[in-house]
C-alpha cells in the first residue's frame, strides 16, 4: 500500500509499504479515503516539530471506512464511516487523571511520534475512532472533523458565552473555525486579518465585524464595538506572539486570552494589567472529548466545510498539494489528499 513518509526532515517520499494487520483484539483496520494537510504536518516535514520521530508517515486529520475489527470490538463493523482521534494517552498521569489527557505526559500524536494517516490503511485502537453516518458527509468533509474539534476545544477553553464579544486574530482555517464555533455559542465575533480574501471569507463564518489591521485601527474598532469595555475573549490564531501582548490591552476585565500559537518567540506580557483586570490566560492543545459533539454539529455546517476545502489532490500528487499550501498567493484553505 501507499504511504507518504517523511524519511528525514526535508525529504518526503511516497513509499510502497506492507499492509498493516490487526494484532490485538481491540484494534480496527481502516481504509483511509481522505486526509487533510495540517500546519503541523508541514512542521514535521521540515523538521521544525521538536517531538517528531523519523522516518514518519505524517497526517492526523482523516476519514475512512472500517475494513475489519478485532474480536473484542462489537460496536463497529466493516463498512462503517469513521474519523480518527489523533492522540493516545496513558490514563494514569496527573493530566489524564484530571481529564486533560490531551496533555498527557506520554501523549502520542498520529503523524508525529507514531505513523499517521497519509497512507491507504491504518490499524488503530477502537478508542481512537468515531463512527459517523456516511450518507450525511463525504470522506473529504468528514476529514475536517479533527480541525473543527480544535475550534470546539479553544472555545471551551475560552469559556465563550452568549453575548460575549470575541476577537479572533487570523482567518486561516483554524481562525475561521474558531469564529464559526464562537458564533454558534452566541458570541459577537470580530475577525482581524490582513489578507483581504481570507477576511472576506470570515463573513460566512460568523464574523459580525471584519478588520484589516493594516488598513484600519483594530483598537478603535474594539473599543467602539464594546462601549470602551474591551473584548471578553481573544483568540490568537495568527501565529504572531506580539498579538498576545497586545491582547492584554484589548481585553475587558475578567476577559480570557486563548493562545493558539506555537511560535518559538517568548512574549512580554504585562502582568500588572493581567492582575488589574483579573484576566485568564489559557493554552489550548489538541482536544479532549470533543469528537462526539463536533461530529454531531459538523453535519449542519457542511456549507462552511466546503468553503474551507479549497483543494483536493489524489495522494500521488502530494508534492503539488504541499506546494499549493506553501504558496501564500494560491488562496489555499484546507488542502486534502485522497486515496481512492
Ligand atoms: Zn491538525
Ligand atoms: Zn497520561
């Protein structure tokens, strides 16, 4: 079978490898049909993900069809549509015991520490799969479930409530998903994004106010919209650490900052302001138990899912797919690879 493998940083190949088979009773064999390219796959491919182990089949956003199940699996059957939970965890450490298994000390992420979904078949534990109704979503659409779980997780972390005014920095796929979920929770949404095409897209993802911070003054807009109180939640989904520092200024008292960036640069946050306004600063990583909720609600947002998916390539054309994603002028949102 085909498997897109990063042999070492900077060197990716489509290899012909042996089919995996079920060796444990709780395992499931899945034929993968659609898998999205995430920014983190690009990092593993380039060698800028410190956790990655090589050689590695990358990918973690995927949908496919069950082909066979181990003898202990009774609630999945051949033919079922499934999406992948990309993480496994120990269940014993402090994080796991407190419900935060997404930051388990023994966290293993598909496509990073263990082989991922850029391959025709995968064998995973039953607990890493969620069934969905194949008649309601295509494989390509279902592959967007995982990135949507990130949006649900971030909104849960930020405790977005009805009537909150929320600022989302960045209208890439994750920023747009965060905005869409915030809107669905009843928030008033401001999206700030310098790329006009992406900014225009945010209108369809629930943005009530759209700002190009290069052309307009974001601070003035925030203060006007909120009656000078400041926004209640800021999501930094643009990958610009300076925006974290700036958020402290834009937040209302009791506001929340959800830092979604994994940039290496440390930031200088003004903790005098943090304390004066009793702000909460939150990290967010992967997701915890967000798949059932996300799958249920994804079916109602397929119009938005279809807009996020700008390119679909057969897996053989992976080089072209990565090039489109890297090209800032390509208009790429989510780029999906298919194994047909
Ligand atoms: Zn991802
Ligand atoms: Zn653990």
